């Protein structure tokens, strides 16, 4: 089995770097849940400020508001060599807004870990072609998210 790689960028707080391991496990579980072959995938993840994600949202989607997560799929199966001597299929990039994730975890009554995992899997499903523009798509996406991370974000509930 190929091991996926998470490129982690954290402008917000170094403590979030610990999510690299969890996100890699979520990536593997997502591929298994969707019955996708496990290729040497790479996903970029950035934990960003409210100001940064607002700018990204404005510049890419024309929406000048803070959002919780943005995804930028690459839609290219080309293997790209990286500095570790391996080649990866770059699925794309995910930006998670730390302040918004913290606010939402408080609003929804669950811990930060669950919210960050939820936002990562949400962004990952977008990279893999899922969306929630219709009620049916939203239902499918939310069911997948709960299957992948569980209702409390522990991967076992």
C-alpha cells in the first residue's frame, strides 16, 4: 500500500501541526470508504487566519466573507516527484480557518479536534469531486463525513 503524504502549512498556531497524522489516517479511511485505490496521494493543508481565508474566498469565489474551509482540487492524476524521492498524485489543497473552526466547535457543542477533522474530510471530499449544491448531494456528503470520522470525530463512533 502506498502511503499518502500530507503537506502541512500552519500560519496560525504550531499546535495544529499535530493534525498531520490524523489527517493522513482520515485520507486513508476516506479512500477505503469510497472504494478508491490507494495511490501515493498528496494533499496540502493550510491552517489559516480569518483574514487569510476571507481574502482567499474573495479572490477565488467572489465572496468577501470568512468561511470555515476552502478546497482547491487539482484534477490531475500525474505523478509528481517530491523532495523525499517519491512521486505523488497531488489531489489539491485545503485551507481551514482556525478561528472559524473554534467558533463552530463551540456553537455545535463538540471539541476542536472533531471540528478540524470534519473540516478536513469535508475539504477532502471536495477534492475527490463531491459537492453539496443540492439537498441530495449534501445528504450524501454529510453521510460520508459521519462514516469517515464518526459523529464525534473519533473514527470509532
